[in-house]
C-alpha cells in the first residue's frame, strides 16, 4: 500500500514543481514598458520607425506604431487609451481640439516640423496675370488661419489685424489683391487636388507622404507659431517613459538623423 502511495505522489510532485518553475521563468509583461505611438502617415511615423523606436527598444521598451490617414481622430484615440502618445499636430490645433472635445491631454515637448507651403497646381508662379485664381486650403479652423497668414505673406490678401491669429477665417479677409476663389478641402485631400486648382496650401507632412519635395514650395511659412508637439494623457505627464521618449527626441542621434533626412524643417527652440 505504501509503495502504491509513493508511485502516485511522485508524478504529482514533479508536475507541481515543473509548473512552479515555469511560472517563475515566464514573467508577465510590464505594461509600463510598452509604448504605442500614434502619428499621421509619413514623416512623423518614419521618425518613430527609424530613430525613436530603436533608441527606446535599447532601453528595454516594447514600441509599436499606429499610423492614421485621418488626423481628426488621433487625439480621441489617445484619450481613449488606444495609443499612449501622439506626434502629428501643431500647438494651436491641439489646444483648439482638446478644448472643443473636453479631452484631458497635455503637450510634453516640441518636435521637428515640416512647414506648411503654397504649391503649384495649374499655375507654376505666384506672379500670374490670370483673372481669377482658385486656391485649395485645409478646411479645419486652425489650418485655415495658418493658410491665410501664408497667403497674406505673399500679398494675395490682407487680413484684419486680429490679436487672435489662431482663429482667422475667410471673413477676416479685408482686401483681395486679386480675385480668388477658395476651395476648402480635408488637408489630406489637397495633394490629390493640385491639378484641378491653380495653387494649393499643403501641410508639410502630407506633402512629404505624397512624394512632394518641400523645397518645391512656391512659399513656406515662417516662424515657430505652428511647430508640432507630442501629447500624452495628463495622468502620464511625469512618468519615466515620457521622460525617456523626450530624451530620444532630443538626443544627438535623432538630431543627426533629422538634419540628414529631413532638410528644411523647423526645429524645437530648446534643442
């Protein structure tokens, strides 16, 4: 009887010990070491894939990237937890969007930014004698303002000297220096509409993702007003992983990469 007991208990003991050892070797994934980036398709995604992701992976993070073709949902995706950090938008748009949608998001640092530009369509020179010109501009409020400021710089229009430049719109045009018909489109569609319009005002990231050379712009916006930022949920602002992401974006390795691959960009003021 005793012999039978030992024959029964030994396999059970081995079974328990085996799985106890297995549970020790298979540690659960630390969720704080997983970072999901959200960007628009193109340069911001390339930056994560080529430089930021590899730097963070060397520090033990598991990095993944979600690229969106529709930028108006990226802040909502961040707030809902589908992604952990987004990099795609300039500061005026960010504050306009989170206020309008009551999102608890914060900016954490600036990133290199491709400037908005005026590009040739059916016409190849800004100095034209055409009686009326058609210009495609983005249809969201902050990028409309941004476009109008660029068009004022090339003396196509004159704007009301409003102190709030973020929300300028077509009603703020006080004088047309030539007849202009504006066509408002989603920013991502403007690159595909160039042949149907005389000129188009295109965000830099969409120009690059469509294979348009930034240096081919007939005019590029000036200054730091519309430099892009990285955003996270407010609860994550002071976490170590956010500090490590910023360190990667401000590293010498990343600066060298940007200046080699993305010429003509606007850089963070505190680089």
